[in-house]
C-alpha cells in the first residue's frame, strides 16, 4: 500500500501540473453537455416545401394554410409549374413538393375524391420519412375536417367506436432531452476516461520515464493501479459535475432512482473502461497510435451504443457488436435509474456483465504489460 500511495501521489502531481490538460478534462465535457443535447434533436422541423397550386380555390388555400400553420414546414416557393418546383429540389432549396391538381375543389365536391402528388427528396432518409409522414398526417386531418363540414352528424351515433387513452410514463412531456442527456453524459465520461488513460502509459514511454519505473521493484499491478485510480477519480468527478451541475439545473433531469446504485454501477463501469485504456496503452508505442486505436473504439461505441439508433433494429451482426460494447449497458442503466427509477433487481445482470468487462480488460492489461519494455 505504501508503494501504491507514492505512485498515486506521483500521478496526481503530474496531472495537476499540466495546466493545459485540466481545462480539457473539466471544461470540454461541460461545454459538450450544454451544446450536444440542443443539436441532437429527434424532432425534425423547418422542412422546406414547395407547393404547386394549379387550382387556386378556397379548398386549396385552406390546405396550404393548414400546412403552414403546422409548425413543421417552411414554405420555400408557391408556384403553378412543377418544373420550377423540381428546380428548387435540385438546388437543395426544397425537401418536398406538393402538387395540387386543377379541379381540386370541384372534384372533391362532385366526386367526393381527389388525388394529390407528393415528391420527397430522399437523400436524407430520416428527414424524408418524417417529412412525408408529417405531410400525409396533415392531409388526412384536412380530409377529416372537410368530411365534418359535409356530413351532418345525427343526434345518436349507432355505430360502435373505440376510444383510446394514452399515458406517457417516465417522460410525460415527451421531452427528447430527457432521453438524450443521460446517454450523452455516459459517452463523455467514456471518452475522457478511455482517451486519458490510454495516453498515460504511452507518454511515459515517449519521455523515457517508463524505463526508470521498470528497474524499480514496483509490481505490474501496482503500476497499473497507480495509472487507473487517478482517472477513476476524475471520471467520478466529471460525472458528478455533468449530472448535478448540468443535467439537473439546466435540463431539469432529476434522477428518479437511487443515487448510490447509480454511482455503484458507475464505479464498476469506470474500472472496465479505464482497463480498456490501459490495454491500448500497453500495445501502443506512441501517443498517436494510442489516440488512433482509442478513436476507433470510440466511434464504434458512439454509433452502436443505442444512443441514436435502436439496437433491436440493427442487423444481427451489428446487434452482437453492440451487445459486446460496455457503453451500451451503461447507457441502458443510466436511463433505467435516472428516468425509470429502477432498483438493483432490474439491473443486476448489467452489474455482472460490467464486472466481467472490468476483470477481463484489466486482467488482459496486466498480463500484456511487460516491465522489459
């Protein structure tokens, strides 16, 4: 323990002597947690639409007004020719084209039916799907309003009807930030821990101090614990700042579950993710190599963690990779405890899996580190 205490003193002094490193550790995660939830919005708005109105009737004007009042669309152009509208789409000024044919009002009144033409710019698949769905929903509501104008409802409605009542649990206001902020906080803690820990031993190799440590009687596990524990403390501090300094006062996210349970899982998770950083550093010879390998894993963790796309909708091979990532389980536990208020009986499997990650990665790092380096 005396040897480990001296190693920890050395590591903390090195960290706090680096004046350029401290702002990166504490300032960057705060800024990212403030900015990223505002940009990562699942709700698509300001969809540019060009309307080709060849009827210019009262009904067509009502439809145009209903689309503009929805709040999802921004009218780019209002023309009478499809060629002009298609030119807007080619120039990326428009995402959708709605063509109202001539005789729109007349056919509705006389024949009780009329077709509309919708062209969607499908380069951005998410925006195209949502924009088309929004527009179809608005047209369906408009069609229902017309039917109510024409049909005089009877005093008694003999036809059976089903009334659906819904309740939004855990996020009653459907605020997407409640869903995104815990996941983004988990990613930030992962990035800081993995990057810094992977660069730590490699920096010792580059400056030559690793040779001085190798000739001392310090055991391998003591040396690696001396590298791991300081960044474990920093990871806990960053998480605390993000949760109680940003998520709670800025976004109004109050943890619904037990904080001790959350921090207990975080402590195990940090041991695992820092073990990954230590493992990378034992293989890399330069900081550039360590950063490249860490970046490779971080891209997989970010894109396949379930933060932006549901894991269950991935192909089978991608699902297996996602379930092999420790970040996936941490994001799930964050949402389960912070939003749903789950207890230990709901996440004990996550604890076992994360403990397995921690033992395997750190054990691999200890075995792979050779003092003869």
